[in-house]
C-alpha cells in the first residue's frame, strides 16, 4: 500500500483532509489513514464547530466592534450555537466570554 503513494497522511481530521487534498491537487499520489472509521471523517471538527466564532468577521459591522459582554449579540450568537449546556462546559463558556470581551477592546 505505501509503495502506491508519494505521501502518506496520518490523521483524517480537518488538517489531514486539507493536506491530502493539497497533495492530490499537486499531482501526487496520497494515502490518508486514520485510526477511526469512516463515520469519524473530519475528526473533532463536528464538535468544535460549536465553538468556532470569530469576532469582527462580519465585514466590520459596528455592532461587532462595540464593547462586549455575555449579553451582546456576538457572544449570545456563539453561546446559542455552541450550547454550553453541560457542567463540563463551564470553562469553554468562560473562555468564549473572555475572548469576545478581549476582542472587543
């Protein structure tokens, strides 16, 4: 199997998928391997998308540039999409609130 490829990418998370795609687009033969089954393609991306939020990513919207608290729209949007509804979500939620507050300075 390894002799059939120019490069072997280990890990089918987002980084591995992007790397494999770039390698294939460059005309190289690539093998992508992962310890998980096909149902887990993309790795932890399924779970992390709830916490992926970039303040000021709406094209300079002044509402996104204002001082932020947990009640402002950018933070409410993030918390609403991420859920943060379990006991173990306490620190991720605090991180989200701190990030939005820091980014709003």
